[in-house]
C-alpha cells in the first residue's frame, strides 16, 4: 500500500511538472517572444514585406524574378542575379548549382549570360559584373551589386520615360553599406529598388 501511495505521489509530481512546463514553455514563452518581436521589430517579425500602392509585392529577404511568362526579363524592371533554385527563384527549392569553377556547363552558362546581359543593357560584355553571371548559394539572394544596378539604369530609364539622372540617384540612394561597416560588400535590394521605381511612375 505504501509503495502504491509513493508511486501515485511521484506520478502526480511528474504530471504537475509537465503542466507547468507546458504553460511556461509552450504558451508563456512564445507569447513573450511574439510580443517582443511585434513591439520592437514588427516589420522583421512579419517577414520584411514590401508594399507598392498598398499591395504586398514580396519580401525583401527573398529574391524574385522580374520576367514574363516565358522567362524573358522585363526591360522596365531592374533584374536580379541568376537563380539556380528550381526553375529560378523557387522558394521551395533553395539551392545553388553545385557546379565547380571548371565545369564546362557552368562556363558555357556564364558566357551565355554575359552576352545576354550585355545585349539587354546595351553595354560591352567586359562591363558585365560577376553577380550578373553567377547564381548565389541559396538561389534566393535578393541583392545585387551597386555596379550591376547602375549598369541597368539607362535601360530602365528609357523604358519608363524617366530621366537617367533621376534613376541613377534612386539607385545610389538604395545602396546598402557593409554590415557593421566592414562585413560583406555594398549591395542593392532589387525588390526595394523596383518598388521605388514603381512609385516614380
């Protein structure tokens, strides 16, 4: 009888501990973290969503294609770097190409992209920056280099009937500095840039 009583007491202690930890770790802790996120960093906590004219057009954290239904780049938009994620910027298939620098397929793809980007933007092939030719490791990088963004200024300005000086100034205003002043390289977020272009008209 005493052993049964002790066993029942131990089970009840275990059940109480489980209930306490369920409430603390399963309810209270997530609600506290949610409150901190929504209070201190609401945009980041909700996915860093970008809007144009009150309509959500994507997340600043995930790159996306600015192409037509056939995959052809739309000249009125700044173009992102190539993507190897699925059929291109497939957020369900994040990956790089995994091809080495001496792989014949990668070399051929780079040369093809160099010619296409040069022709699309009306510049010499030697001026095309490397991020216009290679996909990122995730295939979903939302950024391009300032050099690639500035390379596209004249095309976007011509297509939209805008001043190239105004578009160049917009690009320069969207250049993000190195993190902490020394980590990484300066970048331009393509979605944020295109959202600003859309607001220009």
